[in-house]
């Protein structure tokens, strides 16, 4: 599954590895989900994660950013037709739309009013995890169903 996480999701995940955001960061680092990003998002991740107030280990930040850069999906975006309340968030919505990612995950859903997001799914970290688990269950049901409906070869 391909998603676009707002920077606050990565920060919260690194600060609190046992919460919903921490689970998302773990899913990213294990390759279970893929991130879509553009150059502005990667630059914001880099700038914010290196802020002294967070005191993240330089090597861990570098490893995470390298992983995202190599395993993620780089996207070319187009400007939005309408501005968001926080213009710094626009690149996240632009990237979600351009990449056709499943959703944008953010701790600031009020920054993404539904009427400006044109049907793009905007989830809180907890909502995303619930959505992801439902998708996985549906995939298992479909997989089991297709396995049962296959014809077995006739023995001789």
C-alpha cells in the first residue's frame, strides 16, 4: 500500500515508537507500506527530523531518510486549484493526488478540509491503521475465495 504521511506522523512515530505513529514508522521501515513523496516533502522531513529539540540520533535520521528516498516513490506534482489553510501542507495533498496513494496520514486533519481535498482520503494515524487492517482482511478473504474456487486436476 502506498501512502503519504505528514511530517508530524514521522516525528510522533520516532518520539513514541509504541503508539499509532510508531506502528506506521515501523511499517514503513519494514517495507510493509511505501511512501510517496516529492522533493519538498523529503526536504521537510530532513529539516524537521534534524531539529535539535527532538534530539534524534543523526544516524537513525539519515538511515530513515535514505530508506524513504530509495524505497519510496518519487512523484511529480501539480499545484492545487485551491489553497489549504496551511500552505505548507499543500505539497502533501498534491503528492497524494498525483501518486494516487491510498491516503494522506496526518495528525492535523483540520488542515485538510474535505471540500478542498477532492475525495482524497485523509486519515489520522489511528484511522489509517484501522483502514489498513480492513484492507488486509479483505485481501485475505479474496485470496481464500480464489483458492477454493480453483478446479483440482482429475486423477487419471
